[in-house]
C-alpha cells in the first residue's frame, strides 16, 4: 500500500509501547509517526528511537512541536483518564480535524467496542475504548441482548497484579464506573455492574472474565449460539480471546425468583459465561491479556478509521500470535 495514515501514541508505558509494536509490525493502513512520553528515560521511548520512530518526552505539548505533526491523522491516548482531558483539549485547539482513539476510561467520546458498534462511531472525532474488562465482556452481553431483553449484567474481571501498572491502579474507580456504563450503553443491559480483581498469584495468571447476564426467558440454544458467534468475531482481532468452558444457564420462575441487589425479584434466564484472554506477547507478557485486548481493540478500530479516511474498506483483524 502506497498510502497510510500517520499516527501518534501518547503514553510510552506498557500499553503505548505494545500498541506501537503492533502498528509497526502489522499496520495495514497505519504508519507510526511519533511516541510521546513524559519520562526521557522510559523503555518505551528508547525502544521507539531504536525502531526509527520520532519521540518526545515533553508530553502532548512536545507532540505539537515535532516535525510532521500537521500530517498526523489519528492520535491514540494511552495515559490516564485525567491526562486525557488535558491532552484532548490541547490537541483540539491545535488540530480540530484530528481523530482520537482513547484507551483511558475518560469517556469523552462514545464508547466503542469494535464488534458491537464501531460502524456507528466511524465519524466520531474521539472514540473511547471503554476498559479491558469492557472490551472482553460487553460483546457477550450484546450477544445475549440480540436474543432477549437483558435486565441486568454483572462482570468480574480478574487480572494479574503484575499486569496492573500505575495507570490501571490509578483508574480503578473509573474502570468500574466506565465498564458498568458500557454494559448498558453498548451491551444493551438495563443495569450493569463491574468488579475488578487484581490477582497476586505467582506465576501470574491469564486474564479471566466472568459474565452473568440476567434476561427475559429465551431459547438457550439461540443464546449459546449468539455468544459463541460473538466470541469468534472478537478472536478475529484478539486471537487469545476464548471461552474457558461451555456457556451455562439457570432458569428462575415467579415461584422461585432470584433477588438481585438494586434490581429486586428476578425471574427469567441467567446466562453465565467464562472467558480467558491470553496476550499475543508482542511487548507485554502473555499473561497480560487485559492490556493486549485494549491495544488490539484500539488498533483494529484505528485500522477501520484509517481505511475510511483513505476511501478504502477494512475488516476487523488483528496481529497473528
């Protein structure tokens, strides 16, 4: 391909560096232009320089000073929720035409889960990738929603404490709030709840996600088929995403209801889905599936955005493991 969209990544930590490597190795419509950090001695910036990528340790203000900034079409933000508010303001003032892909829980723009609602958000100036837990579990809730009315969805995301860096730990509250909102706004649940567990086990365990979906009564075969089909769609760009075991069902009727805090008496179908996410180990270790699913989803989203800017088409796909 003779033409690609130039991109910059703000955040030279684990997520930003992994995303950079994905784009350098597998970018079809994307070309790395710059990696931005605030620590001149960070491993990410050093690695970027070795790979021929322009860098700055002066934050978003430094990005504006780099030669070629005017040619950048998409900027990823892999910092923190608080930092993204500042970065978005600075970038918008300098370049109102820039497209932003936000990997923080700031949620300035619409929530975006590629397999669920990317097509509806291709024109948005700033798309938010929700959270790692959201990217893993919202597709499942959306799958059940396609078959039956979902009254309540609750997810538990368990990640290795070693894969939870300063940014993740600083955004715990935002994680739970943003993921719960994403379960509702994108997944289709009337009410959502999210819980995150930092697992200190040694050796580190892979990311595990448990999804409980409480819906009106529905054909279990149709629900299971919808969930399995959705998992395969996610696997197109996150190869390490998989069902850990068969989808499970419990039925509650009016004579034997289930009491759910905040919802009250529930009668209908409970669908339990158990997921595992293994990282591609491009830069991060394989157990850091929570970070890999974010970079994979962001890269897949940007590929579609870039294809649109180039007047081409693209399918959701990811890097080979």
